[in-house]
C-alpha cells in the first residue's frame, strides 16, 4: 500500500506534464499555421497544385511542428507533393514554367504523361483524405481555415 500511495502522485504528475506537453505542441503548431496563413490563401487561389511546390519547405516545417496524431497525414500529403516535385525536376520543368496549369509546350509526350501521372497522385483518395485531416484539425483545434 505504501508504494501505491507514493506512485499515485508520481503517475498523476507524469500524466499532467504529458497533457501539458501535448497542449504546448498543439499551441505551437497552431501558432505556426497562423503565421503562415498567407501561403494557404495563395495556394487556395491556385487550382493547379503548382503553388504547393513553391511552399514545400514551409509545409515541411509545419509538418515537423505538427502534433503526433497528424504525422501520418503530413507524411502522406508531403510524400505525394515531393514525388511531384521530383518528377518536375527529372523532366526539367520548374513550377514557374506552368501557364494556366499547363506544362510548357517543349515537353515531350512521354514527359507530359509523367507530369500528369505525378500530378494525379496529388488527387488520390489517400492524399485527399490526408489533406482533409490536416484541414479538419486546423479548423477544429486551431480555428483556422487552410484551404488545402
């Protein structure tokens, strides 16, 4: 009984510190999202997905600050975005080369097909679900509308 009485306050203290750490992480993440709200507005205006590429480093930084329960969502979302960026690099196209969502005319039919396939990955069900999870968390917890 004595050991149990001694452990109960210790366990309670550990749980409270853990909850506080989770709350601090949520607060820090929400602050980071709020600080970068401008980029989400820019991305919402871009229906091609190319705007996402221009903010990849910021998105990776936000993902690193995200609470643990969003890790899978951020990995899925950024995995597809990074794969798209790699494809563009491999075919020699920069995000700024797109006009009206269309890749430059100089691309071969094979490279156009590669770009289109990589871009379509961004709209796969798992990627959309991940983006929706990130968006929903931002709305529910941070009281922010991202527009992913």
